[in-house]
């Protein structure tokens, strides 16, 4: 049986999925199976996948049920000791699995190993996410952010973890934060996290956010945080502050509207975040950014992207 199962959930990503598959097949670690779970695509996804003849690749089709259901389908089919996920518009660098398998083999207490990540848009790499958190990371996940760089694109997880905590939440109301929800559940179960410091994945950002997307993301974020706030055990010891969790919620909602260029709405949420926890530094940073206005913010973003392309793109090749 293969040591690793790689699951690529996909929906109408025919123009990207070949690059994702190729990045898996070119891994220096070779003992894996690759399961592409097509979540009801209506484009040429099946035809693109069929061009690959590597025997380690398996294609399965299901009616459209969203990404969590596709990932869970892949987990049920998995034979590997370890499971990795790759969204079909992201790509891996060649040594990713090699480094992560070595880490998990050496650290039996670790349930999840992640890596650094490059974030890119339109082939311009504009930022690099560097890992910070290892060991028991529950407090960080509850009060800081989704601390797993690249979220769904970088983790390698012991398959036994899913047998214990279950699969990804398939509830439609949590779509968009289902990764974060899973990492919280793994950390709550006591699994340690660790990381490979190098950026070994490239995660694509799509510049098509709209007001409707931000509203949908707000709803999902509030459902996710409601699950956290409804658990008294998280707050019983006093190490996790309810006010900081609520502040993080408002910051994340504000950041969604900021990304969608809805600055007035974003500012309201950043101010709520700061009222709940005045030392929420990122809320202050984004509040100041939002005061620049949508046009100037977009200009700064474009300049940052081009500068990032100049400084970092070669490292992402």
C-alpha cells in the first residue's frame, strides 16, 4: 500500500488542474497514490485528467456536494498512512512530501505537518507565509488565526486522525472555513502540529471577490466561531479569552469585506474588533489601510504584487 494518499478535490478547474496534478506526480517522494475527486464538474476537467497515464492517479466523479464532501470521499478511499490535500488551482514544489513524511516518521506525537507557502495571483508571487506555530497550537487557532500556512494546500495528516475526529464539516454554512474548523478539531483532540519552514506550496488567489462573496464568507465565519464560543471547555482555564476570540471573529469578517473592497463595512468590523480587544494589532493595521480608500488600496496592492514578482517569483519556480 502507498505511504501517502493525495486528494485533489476539484470543480470546474479544467484550466488549472493539469498543473496541480503535474506538481504531485513530480514529487521527489514517490510512494503515493493520487485521488482526484471531481465534484460534479461541467467543464473539461475529466478530459484533462484523462491525459495523465500515471498508474498512481485515480479519478472519481460525484454529484456536486462542495469541497468538504469531495475531500471526505477521498479520505474514505485513501489507503495511505498519511493524507495530503491539494486544491486543484494550487501547486506543490517537488520536495514537499519528502520533507513532511520524514518529519511525521520522526515525530509520532505529531498529527499534522505543514509547510510555508507562497501566495500568488496571475503568476505574480506577492507574499510568503512563514510557519510559526508548532506543538499544542489550539490557543493560537482560537485567538490568533488559521495558523496553518496555505491552509488546505500544505498539511500532511495522519489518516488515523480522521478516524478519531471525523471528516471535514460538510455543512454548507461553514464553506470557506472548513479547513480551520478541522485544524481546531485536531488540536482539541490533543494532536501536536509541526512544520517544515520552507515554502513548499504555491496557493493561488483569485481577484474576483465580490460583495456577495464577502457576505457568504461572513455567514460561514460566524457559524464557525459560534461553534467555538459554544464550548465552555475552551474558556474554563482562563488561558483562552472569549473577548479575544470575538475580536478575532470581527477582524476576520472585516478582512473579508476589505478584500472585496467594501471599505465602509470593513472599517465597522475592524472597529468592533478593537473595542473587544484593543491590542488586536492586525485590526488596527487593516483599519488604517482601509482609510486609504478602495482605489488607492488597489493601486498599492498592484504595486506590491509587481514588487513581489520582482523579488520573490524566482524563489517560487
